[in-house]
């Protein structure tokens, strides 16, 4: 059993009366270490972190030095948090100061954490501030791409000290996230007090890594993803690369709007917007940069997020504090003061409607802006900051910005109640040809009047619906436009659109939309009796498996479509191990409700159960019943 803390304190010399909280606990840690009480010494060092948090200061140099000198198991945490705190002084943290120790830190089960993702993000911040901008931007893009493919790891270590007296138990837990500098509130503590059956006094410190896939781990990963995307967007825009800036910003927008799919796992939340609380300042700077790069719809979506992330009771001081100090990823970047000042003015306008803000923000200049100011003015209208639509100033520079003039022409007519199809397609095409793909895609997906199709709309929807930089959510919206405009003739191009739409919705966090696409594609095939199309859809390797673990009813629906497609194509029912395993899971045990009826239909469609002509007729009738039930 470990030594009892309260007994040990009696033998420790009294602390100096003038010692601050950090010094007090470091003194205790040094005394415990001299007595050979490692757990209690580590507790003193961890508690010095709490004292630092109370004082709003980094861990003291004395604490860091003592931890490293004595080989403390918490030395990595003190070195790491001390280095990260430099960002508040405008100094880029140096990951090499703690990276090796962080990688080697283990819990009581001898597990070490994969710190590669968080080290890459902090390393990118150091590189960008140090002038290695291309390397920093590439590193962040790799982190985000890898996160999409396999997930993002933000480990969290919990140190728990438990002190047992003869009849009571006192516990103190410290959470140390590896995401400090990326996430707010990355360290925390919890106190506990309880009773125990009579026993010997003792005390011990334990360490445990949070399991991957836990709710807290998922939340940390989502928050870090949003922050990394927002930081990447800022770096790209600052370096003049608006295309990559828009692509990175789109990632943050999609995550905060729809949730995330990191690797094979969907991360969903009732309020995904809350994942952006650490990135509010970065998102505001992204919005300002996007507007200044001529992307009004992108900037408008970003300002909308920022507005939603401001607390309802925020006052002027709280709003100003978002940009002072700057986030760790920008704090050491030179020359940002003018940008920060412009962002602060826009942010004050965004916060203007809040109940507790009093600053007077002059918005009159946004009513008839020149070319250079029009994207910002329009973005603020998109975010509902301005009460009316800005109009591009006709005199002076308007002729120099034909893309914005085309956009302004359509919006002005729409404001008056006139939807001009030619002006709409001209504006979309102008945005697309100028490389503003996000803005073109958003305009086509959100501003198009239902029923407005035609060759130009179809061409734009198909091209933008396959643009890699737009991400699956917006691409799915655009492919939906293409399919709705062309579905009357189920030709090869439409089939390709449907398959692409299935592919995009398959990687969204919520597979409910994918099920609707599959049912829509099935209805198109049944209506046109294009069983080859249905077979192409159902022969995909993950056609049933994608819903296993998400929705057994949806998986059973796919199982029936797969069986019917095989029957209508004249194929035997699928019999490979993959399909057999799904069938056993879904229908092996007596199912209930709707799934029972679906499984019964699948059973009737097995090869040999009926003559082939009857089997095909049965398959067609089963699909018609399925579609009728889906329509309600």
C-alpha cells in the first residue's frame, strides 16, 4: 500500500508564507520526492498545474525542472503545457521540447498514446510562424485528409490520486488532453469524497488513457478537426491560395453543420455547432479572409457559424477577447495586426444584435459597396447581420468586377420578386469560371428555383457535383440537382449521376440520406424497368454492410433490394459469405415488426423457391410494396 498523504504532510516543512499557489505545491512536491514518496510528489506537481490555472499562468519553471530532474511520470505534461503556453506571449511552441516524452508517456496498463496528429498540428503552427509556410500548409492538409480516411486521435490522460483514511476516501483527478493549444479547457480536475469500511490509511496515484471511441474522445477529435480545418484555411488564404483555403474552410462548415465521419466511424451530435467553440476566432478570421478573397457565400457561411457560436450573454469585452490573444496557431505569425483589426470590426457587427453588446457599429458603408467591399457586405447579409441586401456601386470600379456584377444583378432582381433564369445561370457560370467553386455550388444548390433546369444548369450541377474541393455534402446537393433535372430519361449519364450520388451520401455522417437515395434509385429502376441499373446499385460490395450497426431495418431493406435485383437480373440469389453473414444477422433470429416482413420477402426470392418467371414477378411486386411503404 502507498503512503498516506495526510500523514506525510505532517512531516513536511511548512511552506514559505509568501509562496504563490504554484510555488506552494512545488515545495510540497520537492519535499515528498526527498522522502521517496513518488506518487505524492507527482500529485504535488499536478496540483501546481491547478494553481497555474487559477492564476492564469503556465506551469512554473521550477515545477518543470523538478519533474524532469526526478524523472516524474507527469514531467511530459508539465513540459508540454509550459511550451504550449508560450503562444499567449506570441511565441510559437516548439513540439520537439516535449514530443519524445509525450510519445513515451504510459498509463498503468503500459499503454502509450498515438500523439502524431496533435504534434503535426502544433508543428505546422511552428513552421508557418517560422516562414516554412508551404510545409505547414501541406502538413495540415495531410492531417485533415488522413482524418477523413482513418480518424483523428487526440489522446487524454487521466491521473487520479486516491487517499484513504481509516474510514474515508478522498480522490482528486486531473485530465490532461494532448490537444492543449488546439482545444480550450484541455486540462481539468475533479474532487471526490466518500466513505469506506475501516482499513489502513494509504494513498496512490494511477494513470489511465481515455479509450478511443468514448464520447469524450470523439468530442475531442471533432473539436480538433474543426480547429485544424479552420487553421489550415487561414494559412492558405494568408498565403494567397484561395482554392485550398476554401476547401479547408468547407471542411469546418460541413462538420459544424452535419457532423463528421472520421474513417469508418460517424461522429454525430445533436448540436455539432458546439464543436466549433475552440475555433471561433479562427472562423472569424477565415470569414474575413474569404470575403477579402472574393468569396461571399463562403464568408457568409463562416459568419453564420461564428454568430451561432457567440454566447447569447456575450458583451463587448467578451467579443473583443476572442481575438486577444490570438489563437495559438496565429499568435506568433508576424504582420497580422491589420487583418485582426478588420476582423474585429466585422465581428463587432456580427455581435451587434446580441442583448449585452453596446458598441455602435456603422453599417451604412455596406449598403452600396464598391467591388472590393461587396463580398464582405454580401457575406454579412447572408449571415443575417445586415437588414437588407447590399447593391454593388455602379459607378467607378463596378466594370472591373464582372463576376460580382453578374451576381449582384441576379440578386437585385430576386430581391424585387423576379427570378431571372438567364441571370441565375450567368451568375453561377461566372462564379464557376472564376474558380469560386464553393460559391457557385452554394448558389446553385440554394438559390435555384425548383423546376429551373436546362443544359447549363445540368452541366454546372454535374461538374460541381464532382469537384473534389467541395466535399461530399455539397457535392450530394449538386448531384441531386442534376438527377432531378434529368431523371425523366434514365440514360447512361443519369445512371452515372445516381451512382455518384449514392457514393457521396454513403460517406455522410447520417446514412439516412443515403437510404433515401437508394430508394429513389430503386424507384427510377422500377418505373423504367431498368433492372441492369438496379443490379449495378445492389452489386456494390458494401450495399448491405454499410447499414449494419447503423440501422438493422435499413440493412434489411437493402437486403431485399439486393435479392430482388438478383431475381430480376436472372441471377441466383447472392450466396457469398458476406451476404450470408448479413442475412444471418438480420434474419437468422426471428425478427419482429417491419424487418420480419422484409426477411420473409427475401426468403421467398431465393433461387429455386419459385419458377424463374414467378420469382421475377414476385421480386417486382416486393419492390413495389417496399416503395409504397417508403412513400407512406
